[in-house]
């Protein structure tokens, strides 16, 4: 399968993955349908910029989606229910009921299990949704990415206790709480008016100040819910703090911010950039990766950025790229330790299509890609 812009779909392409566009777990279009002109119009009207298709050029390319359609549907249903309860709680000025987050536990367990199953493999984090699905799907994708990075970080470097000392026990419990914190990180946005959340343009200064209240509003909401614990609270309260202290709500610096909240910060920004949002189109995966790496040591914890670079491929299988000699190609597969030198299927020029290993032919680069800084990779090793 391969990822193609909805504006340039080949005739009678077959959809390879479900397309979600709203709060509902039911997709707008299901995998397997042939994309005729009417369906393409539906996709474009829903703001879906690109879709995974099955055709001859994508044959044998098998990207691993970080979470399955089934887990995504489970998560969408659980979060939609939680968001309804959160809106009612906001309206009455109370917190969430103690059992409000019970359903989320199953979702976090399911995501954690899938993340463990992908150990050592490159996974695809490309967006599959329209902008109206952003609020819900962002929480799910941020959780999957945060657990992917968090698991590798803890396995390789342990987790830090409240004294900042390394611990290597109770890893599953740690990851579960991180997952709950990631799922609930933006719950406080339910206290914001829809006119701000879904505003297609730039926010005014006053609107932006209101957005900055969502971490504290989130903590207020979950205080009485069963999922509450200091680690979950830290993710909710601190996922917009920065390594250099220039974040919000309190401008906490470096290790003043809980290690798990520092993971949440990376997952939040990467998923936001690479998702269709009401106010900005999705950017390609490699732009998201470059943004995270460029923020190492200023916006983000450099160690977490290094682990992120080991887990998230800038050019996942199925993505179309331009080679340094101008030819177009699709990424077929990735070597384990050199994500930016994949096997590609060359689509243009003499003899095309054919597969080429960029590990064997070092004269070819991917156009516009700056390799991961060596210092950063060393920090993660
Ligand atoms: Fe947030």
C-alpha cells in the first residue's frame, strides 16, 4: 500500500485503511472501497488531504500502523463518552465522576499491548483523519506515540523517581500511568468554547491566553476521577512546559517538569504538526521529526528527542519522496539503524519502476532531508 494525495489519486484506486472524520467511531469510508469520483469529492470536502491505497505501485509495501483500526475505534468511543461527561462537568462547575475514566484504562492497555508488539519495528504515524476528528484522534495518536517513546526510554534508561534517581522496576505500571496522562492531557480543552477550539484562523491574544488555561482546567476536571495520580496530573498540567522554561502554565524548567510530562510534550507537538487541524493542514512526517530534533535542548528534553529519533522514521514505508537526482520514489522498507537510507521504489526515469537500496547506493539522498545531528544520536545511545 502507499500514501497518495486525494488531489492526485489514480483512477479506481482501492482504499487501504478506514477514514475517520468526526467524533463517531464509524468511518466515513471503509478500507476496500474503490475511490470513484463521488468518494473522492467526499474526502476532499471533509478535508482529508491524503489516503492509503492498494495498487500495483504499492504492491509488497506493508506499513505497520502504530495502532489497529479496532483499537482506534475502541479509543474513539471511550473518549467521545468521556468528553460528553467532561462538558457536563464543566457546565456544572464540578469535576469528573470517579468512574468517568474507567473505559480509558482498557484503551490504554490495548495501545500498550500493540506498542509492545511493534518492538524494534518502524511504525507509521501518518495522519488518516480529517480535521473534524482532530480533538479525539489527537489524544489517541499522542498516547500511542508517547508510549512508543516512553517504553524505549524506560527500557534503556530506566525511569526517574521524585529524587531524580534511576529506577528499573514497575515498568508496566509506569507506562500505564503515562498512557492515562497522555489520553487526558487535553481534557481541559473541553472547558474552552468550540469557537476557539475549531477556529480556522489565527487566535487573538485574548483567545490564546484562554487556551493556555487548559492544563490547569484539565487538572481540576480529573481531580476526583479514578485515574488521578501525581504522574497523570503532571502530564495534564505540564505537557506545554518547555525544557528552557519558556512554556506554560508556569514556565517550569528542565527536570522541574516530570520526565513523563516531558515525553508528553514531544508526543503532543509531533502529532499536532502531522495531523489535519481546523487551522492548519497536516505536515509530512519528516517535517514533524525535524521539528522535534530542532527543539532538542530548547523546547524538549534532548535525551527524549534522541529516543524519539530511534523510534520514529522520517520517511515511513508507503510515503512518496523525491530523490536528490530529481526522481520520484516510494519508500518500500527501512533498515533498522538507518531510517533515512531506506529501500525505495523508483517511479520515474529509465527502467522505472524498480527497487533501489539507499544503503547500497550512497550517491542518492532524499531531497530536502537533513540527517539527525550526530551529537543527538550519541546522547540517546
Ligand atoms: Fe494541550
